[in-house]
């Protein structure tokens, strides 16, 4: 399958992968990946094992590509310490100094980034406030909840005021309040002009941040672009439409005669019918006449494919 990349722009890409592969012995982490990520927020989506973390580790210079070239801000990502001044990473795994307080940890990270002691303390104060951890700044990290740990990891990713921010599953294990707060923080950072790549396997989280997505599976690019444009790739798959109303058995019998209806399923309660069509525009055009002058009624119409989850499964599972 050739991975479709949608959309073009004259704006210079912030991140570029050129025929990149990464092998772990006989295991393929990334397979001949070519893509460009433009300024703004981009969602990196895929199931566990899709290659998302490997992609982020390649982009942040933690891994060397087995094949191909990775560039960030126009510079090679591997063996380039200079690039570390401009990128930040919030990793999925916890690798914290458990015996430190949150304040001490961020201050230490700031000093490692090159700030003197006074500037590091001021930066730690600022970032801890940014991520909503001020009340817990003097608590030892080992006593932090998962949500607190995610916040403090995000703070350390910001110590050098990066131009490009990589977030690997930043909401994993968080409670609803922490999840909401982290999403708001990410939006605020995006409004500051940072380019942010958010990796997630929870599709609705990314959908609330940006329409620009990259879909990966088994180390390959499945699709890239605006989610609405990606939906156009589904034309070769049946589009699912649900009709809710009365006398749906009679309605279903009528639909069986339509040449563009390729599948049909009556709801268990007999109050709905789900149809599959390869020509949704044609079907929607005839829907008004189908809804009037008949013994059945159509009270509600919706598509099962009007969400990111459905799009992802169409593109990955087919």
C-alpha cells in the first residue's frame, strides 16, 4: 500500500523524514517513512506498537536511523547537540529523580540546559506555575500521582523554551481533571507559536487539539493531512449511514432495491437501520424524497463515519 500524503504548502517543514527506516535486529520500528511536518500542532496517531515513540526518538536524536535522513529545523537530528537548544521532549516513560522535590527537579533540568542557579530557579518557578504544580512544588517526586508526574515532565520539556515540542502520550494514566488541564496547557503553548507533535493512541484527545494528523501503523505512514481530507481517502470503502425512525423494516425493504446500497442492518429494536453505500452523495441527495410520502418516517440521520475513530479504523484495518 502506498501511503497517501495529503496537502501541500510553500512553508518550510519543521520536521522531515526522508526514506527513514529503523530496525531493532529483526524487528522493524519504522519502515521507509517519508513525511514532512509543518509549523503548528500535529497529532501523531496509531495503536500501541505503531512506531510513534520510535519516530519521536529519531526526531529528538535519541536514536540513529538505520536508513534515511531525519531533519528538524533544517538540521540533522542525529549527533547534533546544538539542536537540543531548540527542542523539548516529554517522554512516555518516567525517568525522574524520585528523591527530589518537583522544584528541585525542574531547577536541576534548567541548570543542565545551561542556566545559572538564579536563572534556573526563576525558570523553575515559572514553569511549575505554567503546569499547575505550584501547590505541590516542595513535595518529593516519588509521592506524585500519575497526573502530577505528567505535568512535571511537561515542565522539564520547556526549560529551554523550545521551538519544537514533542509530547509522547502526555495524557496516559491521568484523571479527567489532569487530562483537561494538560490539553489546555498544550493549546496555550501552541498559541505561543510553538510547533508541537502530540503522540497518542486516544484519538479524541488529538482531535480536540488539531485537525492535522499523521496516522501510523506497523511503522508505516497510513495517511497524513487534515482529518476531513483524510476522510476523502475512504471513498473506496462503504460509507455508513444510520436512519432512525418508525416502520424501519419497511424502509429497509425499500433500501434493498437501491443499487448504491451495498449493505444493510436493521437495529435490534427495529427503530433504526444502518446502511452502507459507496456513493454517499447520491444517497444523501435522494434522502428528502425517501423521508416523505411513505408509511415509514425518518426522524434522525447520522453517519457512523463522522469521527476520527472511524476514519482511523477504515484506513488501518482495511
